C-alpha cells in the first residue's frame, strides 16, 4: 500500500479526501492546526513555512497531496508565508527526501480573469484574479521547474469548488464533488506517465467553463454533474455583481479579502517573535502624580 502525505489535512478538502481515500492508502496527515487521526492514519503537526518542518513531514512517503496553505484571497503576509514560502518548502523538501510525485492543489483563481463566456483549457496563459491566484501560479511554476530540472512528477489540479453539492450559480460551472475529487487524486497518484500536467479539478458539469480534455486523456471519468441542482439553485440566486459576474473568478476579481475558512493558530515562532518585540519596547514612564486621570470619551 502506498504511503501518501496530505498537507493541510485539517481543512475542508483534506477532510473530504481523508474520508474518500480511507483504506486505499496509508495516509500521513499534516497541518498547522491540530487534528485527531482516524484508525490507519498518522498525524504530524507542522508549519510548512518552516523548512525543518517540511523536511520532517515529507520523509518516507510515496507521494504528496499538497493542500496546505492560505485558501482564499487575503493579506499578502499570510499568502506569502503559507503559499509562496510554504509551497516552495514542500517541493524542495520532497526533492531532498527523494519523493518523486506531488499533486498540487492549484485553483481556478490562477485563471480567474478569463471571462465566463470563454471556454479555457490547460494550455491558456495564466490570468490570476488576486494575490491568492498569483500564489497558485507560483506553485504551478515551481512544479514546472522541479519537473524539468529534477525529474519530479507533478500533477496540478486547478480546483473549482469542492462541496457535497454546488452552492450557487457560479459554482454550478466549477463544482467538484468529493468522489470526483478522490478519482482525480487517485489518477494523480497512480498514473504511470505523469511528468508535468495541469488538469481542472471539476466534476462533469454541463455548465463548465473548462475544456478538461487533459484530465480525460489521463482516464478521468467524472461521475457527477451540477446540472442536477441547477433549477433549485437558480431559483434562489440573488442579484449578481457587475464585475464578478463577468469573470470566472467571481468575487475574487473585485474584493481584497474573503473570510479565511481556516484562520491560523499562532505558531510557536510567531508567539516568540511577539514576545521579543514586547521585551524590546521601552518601559512605560511612571505617571506624574500631578496629572489627573480622565476617562476616555
Ligand atoms: N476548497 C476548494 O474548493 C478549493 C478550490 C480551489 C483550490 N483549493 C485549494 O485546495 C487546498 C485546500 O483547500 P481547503 O478548502 O481545504 O482550505 P482550508 O483553508 O479549509 O484548509 C487549508 C489548510 O491548510 C492549513 N495551513 C495553512 N497554512 C499552513 C502552514 N503554514 N503550514 C501547515 N498548514 C497550513 C490550514 O490550517 C488548513 O487546515 C488549498 O491549497 C486551496 O487553495 C481549494
């Protein structure tokens, strides 16, 4: 049985994937947040923005499903640390530990500024719709470098939206059911000819914006289609947004931040830095007795 590391395993996609892949692989889970492993799983807490942690978790695995990171549009510092430094660390640690195969959870937001009226395939030029999208493009580029220079086998899944069911009009076009996710991930782990591939992580949606022929060429046969939910969803769809409705990336094309579904706990390193900063601050001057204390209005 192959041993598979899932980074970001405590997150939404990781939770679906753990359930879907249970019993099929020996699952090694990792995340910055705590997680209780189920029978047959092992968990190691790690911060991928720290190279020593990345080296520790990638040792002795057959493949890595790299999900860990900042998963929405947000402040540069969070994206830089988790998705740029963290992503680089995972690829580099895998190389140093001799792990050949990485499945990278990239995103529809790497190409989110393509208009909805256009069907795009895996060969289109990148069009990120925010800092988050740029970080996913960075991950794809690191994957390309590590495939060409070090012979790693890299499977980039530009994921649409993983959910048990599609949740709104936009997601009818990009929905990715958990069982289709598991099928595509299994192809990414098992296919013998993967060198560097980009596929769209979406179900077989009638309203898809993607020509996913590269995934089909590798044997992907999605079982689900969001059309089943379309009438119900369209009936309750509210008014759209002038910009968001034009582009595939939706809200990400016009907002600066989306609520983070996985707010990060303070890492030991961050806590230490905060302590040091506090220690450097000059001690507050003693209050002069003659100054009367007034309540702030
Ligand atoms: N959910 C989707 O539909 C979707 C769509 C497109 C792409 N993706 C990508 O798939 C991956 C998983 O998405 P998700 O929805 O499960 O996100 P999520 O936010 O629910 O989970 C991400 C996990 O990564 C962990 N993480 C963040 N920074 C870390 C660090 N420095 N070290 C270790 N772990 C860290 C978080 O603690 C969290 O548990 C992400 O990379 C995301 O960008 C998801």
